[in-house]
């Protein structure tokens, strides 16, 4: 039976700080994203469709109305 030999690790095993100075972030100055909301999904809408609506709330209202018209047992059309 062969004996397994562990590799020797050099004593200087410290990781070097390879980040450039401009990437050193002071997280104490970080602020919360004001646009973040939970349970939000982003979809891409063609420009001509988006131009039909004044804002995203209008788009959501129309999509919800369409979704309500589907039978409960229906499956989303792909």
C-alpha cells in the first residue's frame, strides 16, 4: 500500500493584497441603494411598448389585469 505524502506548505503563506488602491472600499461610507425593493423582477420591454405607458405602475396594472383574466389552472405561455 502506498503512503500518501502531504505537500509541504511554505511558511510565507500569507495572501498578497493584489487589489489596486482605487478598489479599496471604505464600507463605513456605503449607503443603501434607494431603488432597491424586495420581490422585484426586471424584464426587458421593447421601446415601442414602453412608449405606450406613462410609467412602470401603468405597465404593472395592465399586466395584472391580463393575468386576472386567465383561468386559475392555466399555465404561462412561453
